[in-house]
């Protein structure tokens, strides 16, 4: 299989940076913070009918061809390392609309409290809230199994919010290079501008 249109893009980030870092006065949260296990298929190792992308709004693994209904997409390097691409670096080919901006941020914290226990670290070592700033906009990252990445996506569903962003954390657990599969877990706060990853309805 060939890559599905991976392209570098240069753009201005000031406006989105302000949106991602500003204090939010959004609608009172109504959505419960969601957690799911996911399987992605690498862009260069799968057909267009298989899900290579992640959509924060639906919290699902989704296909990336002919649609802009995703926020990030995944590939595998020749050595089996997972590569994450924001939507602006993946050409879907339909020419409709403008891909939205996505920021990514690495963290030294672990994905959940169980990972802290397994590592023999204090319970406070896991990521319970997305940071307000420090994101790299529309930049490619290589992911290491067990080390989370934080996602901040300016989604259309949040366009009217003061902070029009959905936040998520995602960790790769393992890969199957032969099948082009990436096994991951993700937690999404479905409330625009809210950054909490604890179960339930967020309070800020």
C-alpha cells in the first residue's frame, strides 16, 4: 500500500495558540469523560476502509480517506514505532473545507493510576488533567508504548465556545507490525474547553 497523502504544511499558529491557552467560560459540562480501548491501522500498511484516524468528538477510531471527520491519524515506521499525524498533515483528497488545527504535547506522566502501580510510583504520577499550554501545533510525533500524548483539537462542534477545543490523552500499548495494527487507549473530555480526565462530569 502507498501512503495516503502525507504532506508537510507551513501555517500561522497565533490564533489557535490563543484559543488553546485562553481561560474558558464555556457552557456547563454535560458529557461524561470517556475512556476506550482502540485499534488503529497504520496509514502505510492498510487499505482505506480500515480506521487509521481518531475522532475526539465521537471518541472512535475512524477512516481517513475522503473525510475530514478525524483529528489525528497513525502510521508505523519500518522499525514499528507509532507515528501520530495531526489532520493538517494528512491529505484526505476530497477538497472540502479546511482541516482544523490540532496541538500535541508529550508528557512524563503516566496514563492512569494502574500504570503508576506497575511502575512502583506514587499514585500522583498519572495524568488527570490536560495542561493549558505548551502544545506543538500540527507537528508529527513518534510515540513510545506506555508514554501518553495529549491532544488538543479545535473541533467544529466547539466553534461557538470561548475555548473551542476538545482535550484527550492517548497511549499506545502495543503494535503488530505484520498486520499494521496499533493498539491504544484514550480518554476524552467531551466538554468544550474542559481539560479533566477523571471519570464523571468535569468541574473546570
